C-alpha cells in the first residue's frame, strides 16, 4: 500500500500543477474549477470529475482520485460580476471553448445520463442544520394585469352611472331633489270686493290661512317620538275645531308631503298654532340630550289666503251669492263674476330644511294679481228697507216666500232686489237649501192682474179704445170652453176702459183685447207682439245664474182657454224683475231699458270702467205711456180702485194690484195664490218703480192690494226719501171709472 504523499513535497506540487494544466499568465483571472459533486470520494466522484483528472496527470492505477483543496471562492452563480469581468479566451489546443480540457468535457458528457437519472430519483431528506435551497419567485405581471382589469371595470361602472345621473337623467333627479328641497306655495290673489253704488262693502275679503302639514316630517324615521301624528292632532284639534281622529288620519300619511288640515282660518288661529310651536321648541332645547323631546308641530304650516266676508249678513244675499269650500263663487254674482273677482294666483317657491324655510336660499316668486272690484247698482239702505218689509210680510202671512224689486225708471238700474227668506252667506251650512239662490229671478209665476197693463197698452197703442171707452162687464162671460168671472160677484158693470183697469176686471179686459183684431186669432197675434216687446218670455239681460226667462207660448200654440186668460195674466209666467221692468217701461215714456245690476268695475290698477249701456227698446209711444200712467193713478187714488192701500201722502202714485192662481212647483197643479203689487212714483214724473210679490200667503188675506199694497207703500216712501225725490205738487187728474147707461 503506498504511503500518503506530502503535499509540501516538490514532486507532489509538480504533479498537481500538471493536473491543473499549464500555469496562467500573470494578471489573468482565476480559472473556475468545477466543484466536486456532493458525495466526496464516492463512486460517482471517481467516475466523474476525479476520473477525468486522473486520466490527465494523476496515478489512476489504484482507482482513487486525489482530492483538491476546497475552493472557498464564491461560485460563478453567486458572482455574476466576476463572470462579466472575466475576459473571453480563445480555446487552446486540447481545451474546449469554456476552457476545460477536451477529455474532461467528454467525460462530463458521458456522465450526463447518469446525472439525469439521479435528478429524477427522489432526493434524500436534507440533513438537519443544512442550508435551505434557494426559492424562485413567480412573475408579478399576471396579478398586476388582473388587478388593473378589475379596477378598470369598476371605474367604468362608476363612469357610466355618473354619465347617466349627470347627463341622461339629470332633469329627473333634479326634479326629485327639488321635490324634497323646494316647497311651492300658492300666493292667493285677493278677491275683489263687491260694493253698492256708493262704495259701501257688501262682500269683501280679509286675511285668512289654510292650515297645512307635511306628514313626512312626522314619520317614525324622522322624528324620535312615538305616535307623533296622534299627539300633533291632539294639540291641533281644539284650535282648529276639527275632529281629532280626522286630523290624526291626515297626519299619518307619511308618504305625503302635503295635506290640508283646515281652510280659511283667521289670523288669530294661526297665531295660536305658532305660539304653541314656539313653546314646544323651547322645551325641546331645554330637554337633556339623553331625553330629547322633538316638536310634533314641526311640520305644520299655513298658506296665506283671503276669507270672504259679508258684513251685512243676510242683506242682498240672493244677489251676492256665496263661496264654496274651494274659494270659488258658487251662487249669485260671486259665481257670475267669479273670473273677474278672483284675479290670478301667484306662486312662491322656497328652499326648506327640517320643515323650516331657509332664509338665505334663492326663492322664485310670481306675485298674485288682485281681483277686480265690482260696483253694483244697489243702494244698501233701500235694499235694507225692502228686505225688512218683505221678510216681515212673509212671516206675517205665513207664506212660502216673497220678493221686492226696486228699479230706477230712468236708467233701468236695480236699486234693491230682496228675497225672503234670505240666508247668511258667511255660513251657508246653517241655511235652508230652498233659500239659497235668488228667487226674484229664478221663480217663474203667473203675474195675474198686474199683467193687464200690457194688454191695455196694446189696446191704446193700436187705437182700439181710449181711457173713456165704454165697456159693459157682465157677471159672467162665456168664451171657448170656459165661463169667466171677476174676483168678486157683481151685477153688470158699466165701466170705462180706465174703470176696467181700476177695478181690475178680468171680463172687461177680455172684451177690450178682443178689439185688437177682426178675429180672435188676429187679436192674439197682436197681443203676443206687445208682450214680447215688454220682455216676456226672454231673459232680462242680467245674465244671472239660474235666471228664468218665463213662459210665453207662440200665439198659434195658445189653447182655447189661454187666448182668453193670457190678457188678464193667467197662462203665461214671468219673474219678479221682468214684472218690474214692465212698469218701468211705462214710467220711462214707453221705452224699455234692460235691467242692470252692475254699475262699473275697478281693476287692480285703480282705473274705473263703467258698465256697458243697457239695451233700449221702444214698446209704446210716449203718449200711450202717459195715458197709462194716469190710468194707474186711478187704481190707487180712486175710492173704487183696488190699490188704495198704496197711497203715499203728498205724492202722485200709480200702481196695479194682482191676485192670481198659483201653480204649486211640487205638484204642478194650481194651489194657493200669488199676491202682488206694482207701481211707480211720482206718477206724473216717474223716478222709482217698486214691485212686490208674495207666494202662497196662508194667513189673513191673499189679495194683492191688502198683502203687497202696504209693502209697496213702505218701500216706496223710504226710497223717495233716500233719493230725495220731491213731490211734483201737481193735482192728479180724475179719469172716469164708470158711465151711466144711455150716456
């Protein structure tokens, strides 16, 4: 067995240098020597690198390789900078391009299959304490790409949604935001006043408030108090005078932004609510944070409006009408002139927060345009006198109703239009439904003997007779299918045409009208033409709601009895204003002036505009009208006249009584009577016409002279005094009423 060689031996050094190859030139980079595979002097090392080295310069006879000292320099893998600094060398003879001997390279090539097999074999467990193998990290680029794609998609979704909100649906969302933020409030226009001819208020408007609420502010999610709507209703009910249960139901509509709690409440009512709300605010601020006390009246508001007030209560209620709960005219002139009186509402839009107005936010305001003031032709004092007189007479006679019309004969203006019973337009809930309206214009009734004035006007105008023409009036008159009589039994009367009117003879009127034509048919046609010119069967021209035009059939449609009853006021119908207009026509010299109720208007700019002039129609000549006026005086002044109860000391008065069978509106049959009186004064210089009618008087007399004569006298006296109409002082002519047979 050979002895181990001493490495310090010069022979050994030469041998080692021979195995390592030729010496490197000075300054050359150290040659990289492959490290032996882990396994030391195992067979793998002998067959690998050791065998290769022995073949070059070592003793290979014993099959052992001489181990090289461990190379403590970092490997090329750990020193990339050395590899970069190492210059490339040209392959020398017997060496490969990488600087290894060719024989060593061939030996390494032969060992690769074995190395691959060893690599495929499972590795033995790493010895305890050995250094861990290096871990190769994956590339972060795929993950970064995935995150970038996800963020892009998210941002794209946000961008699309933002575009939709800001561009596509911008108006919709803005509108929704405005609904919650901005509160629209209607600025009610002040309704125009209605005054009499002297500017005295008959209907006016005062400040009032509609009490409203925003129930959404009382919703459980917005107010920290249990059952807030019920508690708010309990506080408001005694102030508003509304049932607590109804208020609670309205306030419980949490999805609603507006409910109306009460209409047209006075400023004092709203002040009580504001004071109570202020007190609750003070308690809420003083309460500790642990026990908050929210204000349940936070969502209660008030919309400023105007309330219609009728300071004279029942006075002229039939003319003025009334307002409904929506603040619109529902009857009379309030309905007829509603558009003109109402004006135009304005609008205020303001920002709110927490149920309160934001004072610094922008507001949009469109001011309201006030309504037009209307000046009527009525005289309040005369209206009061007429209404007092007819109301007392209706109660005294226990009648169904009554009306009085006072008209200026020179202008056609109505100075008074009174109805009984009347109603209080301030509170129509307490009024009788039958009393609502204006019966003086809506009731159609048979006028009776007051209509004889038109018949005799036709006779005089046609020249068929004169006031002194003799008319023999029998006790009974057979015409057509009926036997006619006067209101009282009497022997044969020998009357003049003036006497026929003074005694109000039905038979005498039938005989006089028959002179209008050669035949009864011709006479009917002539009479109809005059009745039509007097305005019968036509609207009065007032345009009043519910007004009736009356009933006047065409002459060819008159029945056998109608052609004899129409001359004395049965078989045709009219309203009270039409009846008054007939007498005003005679008082005005035979020219009919259409009745008027509106004298003028005053707009928001303060400019007064007079009403259009009424229509005028010539009915009879002034001569005929003057003759009829003198004949009407006989009815009142003559001892045999039926209107003596209407005498007025110092004044010449002309008038006519009327008593007619009344058609019951419920049954459509004759039942009861209509008592009436019509006339004007002074008779020789007419200024005022008064017409009175009482429907179905059941207590006392039912004759027109006794029931309505005193009313005519009372109202006429007051009107003459109010308008300061002096007596003419002229003596009344005495026209003959009767004649002696044989004259």
